[in-house]
C-alpha cells in the first residue's frame, strides 16, 4: 500500500474510533433527554452546524452546485440519521462492543452487495469465499460478544 493508502486507512480507523466514542456519548444524551429521537436530532444538529461552518469557510464553491445534484444522493443524510437514532436507542441495551459489532456486520453485508453489483458507481468487487469468511468472522464476533 502506498503512503496515501496508509493515510486513508488511518483516517478511517480514526473515524471508527469516533463512532465508538459517539455511540455512548449519544446514548448518554438520549438518557439525559429521555428521548433517543431528540438526542439523535441534537447530535445531527451539532454536526450539521460544524460541517456547515467548515463548508462555508473552505468549500471552493461546492455549495453552489447543490442544485445540480441528483435527488437520490441526498439519501445519505437520512441513512445517517437512521444510524444515529438506532445507536442512541440501543446502545444502553447492547453495550458498545455488541452494538458496534452489529453495526459492522450490517455494514459488511451491505458492502458485499454494493461491491458485487457496483452500486452507486463503485468498482465491481465480486463476492468471494474469502470475503464471505471475513463477514462470517464478524458475525461470530457479534455472537461471542453476547455470550
């Protein structure tokens, strides 16, 4: 892997760590507010404000291109909102390890399908026995986390 590839991996690892920290922080917010939905809303609101400020500072005019974006590409925000709400609603019941194992299993299952069909413009990566075993190992980890 090239230097840029390792930087990308490090960025994703840090993003994963952020998700691990975000889940219990949002869960605590949900308990404080006594509403997973309101907690998810507040979490998204804070994130939106931060990203809006950064985008206005250094977007290079990207905001002006919003009108030309296909409508389906806005679904990412809805999917992210669902994820945050689901984590807030379940983190206290499942615990962080089990919730994240379930999250990763869901991500990998969807990723197998997306890669296999080349959905959303990604390069086709066929399902292989090695990839299926990788997903099965995560599933096993999910089961083990609850024993």
